[in-house]
C-alpha cells in the first residue's frame, strides 16, 4: 500500500511532553466503526470509564515488560584518536551481545572498541567490540561482560530512553523514571515503554476486577525500532525489526477459556496485540509463544487473536497508525484522528488513549 495513505497533519503542540496525573485521568476516544448511529461511532471519555465500556468476562492483556536504561554514551577507541558516539540498545542477542543503533554510525566499523565509563569514575567501565554494522545505523556489539554483570553495568551507565520527539524538546528527569514505566512492569528488557499500559493504575485494575473483567500478563520487549519512521513509499518495502516476546501456556489457556465463555480479548497496547496476533492460529486460538516476532500489520490483515484494542494516538506514516487502520478501518481512523486533533487530544507516548473496536 502507498504509505502516503497514512499521512495526516499533526500540529507539533499535540505531542505530549508529560503525562497527566493521575494516570487514569487521561482522555480516551472510543471508536466503534459499526455503530448504527453516526454519533455513536466516535465518543469522548476518560480512561477511568474503562470498566463501564467493557463487559464482565472480558480479559485485558497487559505487557509487563520493563524499560531498561538503554541509551549509552561512549568513546570509540582507535589508535591514538577517539570519537564520541551514542548507542541505543534495541534487541538482546545473547548474554553479552546486543543489536543497537549508533549515532553517528559512520564513526564505527567492525573491530572498533567503544568504551562506556561513568563520569568521574573510571572504575565503572564497560567495553564493547563492534562485530558488524548493518543498514540504518544498526550495529552488533559484543560486550566484555555478559549476563547479570552486563545488566548491572548497563543500569549504572545507561540512561532511560525517552522517545526522540520528547527527548528533542527537554531533558530526561527524575519524574520520567516513574512516569515511563507501567505500574505492573516486571520483566527487564524493553527500550521503549508499552505506552497504552501507562494509563492503568492499581485502583483501575481493582475496579475492573470487581466488575468481572480479568487481566493477564504477556511480555514483549519493545525495541527502538518502534520509533523508526517508514521511509519506503510502499508498505511492502518496509522492514520491521524483530522483538522478543512470550505468552506462557497458562495465559494462553485462560484467554482461550474466556473466549469460549463469550468474553472478549482486549489488547492493551499495540505491543500486546502484535504478540497475540503472532501466537493466534487460523481458528483464533492463542497458542503458547516464546521467540521473536517481526509481524507488520497493515490493512487487509485478518485479526484472529484480539477483539478490542486500547492504544495511544500515533504519529503520521507510522507502522502503528497502519496497525490501527487495519483494525478499525482506514477511513474510520482518519476520521477518528481528525476528531482527536480538533478536540485537542494529546498524542503519543505520554498522550491520551483510544479504545478501538474492529470493523467487521
């Protein structure tokens, strides 16, 4: 498909630089493509309305990945000279190896060593060898330590990776360290937050449970590739970066049982949806899953594993806007986003939410 179909004008001031407080007070646009009355197809609400918008027996699928401080600043060592580089880890390959994006990538080549050190404390140091360099600034790094020792070093030397459209306007601060994690984050490994989940609070989850709406946890370690723009003119030419995910057998069983009883599977975030769609068979049953997924969802995709989607508002020409257009229909989502912009909804990671139902 022509990528230009997914373009729209987004005023710069609609991109949220801070979340609202409390988290669940964010606005939420409810999109029902098949509602009989046109006035029912787009309705304005709040995240706190979620228990009333869903039904007893529905199940929320939450991504419990935890964002790690994956932005590292280092010095390339080569001969007597050096060059400063910024490294954004995006996918772990093994105990001591990561795929990463480098800036400026042209300063790095296979065999180079990059040294990361704490300011004023040379004792806190980490070295990595560039094993390979790929397209788009991607490099593969082999660190001089692995496993928990590498995790600890990254935690001490790294910085939380705010999205570029936020980091370009203000610096990371102490508030972000709490704001950019979900309240249920448990599994270290993401380099970007599953942002729809940022809206949920313990109180809201308790209210949902009291109404008979269950929740389960899956894990998808979100990679930095989620921020990459689609540079191709046609969606067929865009390459997605793989991300690692897991759906335990016990979770798959609970989801399938809920559906068998008439409940709906509600993905909280495009990350949960992409993982569920990767694991669903042709009959719509969720299978246990553990491994990489590079699924790219565009209009024409037949959804098997998800009945509703809660997600934030996405950027023009992004793979995520393509995904929501596949789910609720391109014309519907163009109208929904025009409404959101006109009504001053806040966009992207720290922005407002939408609750989408599928176009049948």
